[in-house]
């Protein structure tokens, strides 16, 4: 079964760092880019950026370019989304999505609160 | 950055037909934008219904179809069922990335 499985929910304080993960299975991980998508509470979907796991080439949305880092480790079929200094406004659900726009990960809820 | 527009909300009667649209601030939507449509129900991850304008996945109901209509991408539900009540997002591809529409909340009533 082709699937993307994300890491579990996180609760962090402002200023802390965080890395969440997305592990692909059931297909050749290097065949497709991995996208990251944000959904703030009660809001729509926002594309954050993507990575080519083969060479770790990345493309970011201008809205997220300077605030997050997308990376991947093809040896373990896993993509990552990380923050060096979280803000309360980073509280959201984060999804990974394969480059051909299916499947979606189940989502990782990130809560940032003092 | 392009802005992708959708109707904020629509209502359809059970058994009725409704079309949701997806427009681009840069001009007419074409097949080159590879329009995609996603369904999201409360508390669930999105589910991909349509890709490349009109292609379906194995789980896409036969009553759901995608097309280009009047310079926009369109998602049409024919014979709406109560379980079609959900939020629907479109996505368009541009050089360098993709952009989601704001979503359409579809009520079946």
C-alpha cells in the first residue's frame, strides 16, 4: 500500500526548534517530490514547498522561504520539515503530499504556546 | 504570487447538480495548470479526487467530474449525496510551485 506516515503531534514553546517527519512506503521514495502543506485552525490549505528526495533539491513558497527548512533522507525514505525558532503563529496542522498529489500524510498537529 | 479563487460556499439539494469553480489571477486556467481537486471533511486529511483537470483516482465517485469551463477549472457533482458535504480545494500549478484555492464549503441541503 502506498502511504505517507507522519510523526506525531507536538507541543512546543515559542523560540524552540522542531523537526517533523514524513515517511514514504509502498513505492520508490526517490521517484516523486514531497510537498509540505500548512492548514491553520479553521483555514484553508497553503503550499509551503517541496523537495526532490533524490538530490534534496528544494523549492519554497515565498511566504515560507525564510522560516522553515525542508530536507530529506532518501536512505530511510523520509522527508522533514523543520523550524529553528517557533512562533505561536506556527500552530497548525501540517501535511505532506507526494509530488503527483496523492497520497496525503495523515497530518501532524503542531501547537506552540507559552 | 498568483491568487487562486473559489466560491466560499455553495449549497446543493440532494440529488442535484453543482459546479465548483477555480480561477487564476494570472488569466484563464488551462490544462497547463494541471488543475487538481481535493475533498476535506472535518477532522480528516484532504483526499485527492481529480488531477490533471479531469483524471480520476479509483476512489473518485462516478458522480464527480473535472473540466475546464469559461476560463476556469470546474468540479461538477451530479446527483449529490449527503456524504458530499465537505470542503473542496482546488490547486493550480505555476512555474516554481503550486497554489491552493481558498476552498469551497459545500452544503447538501
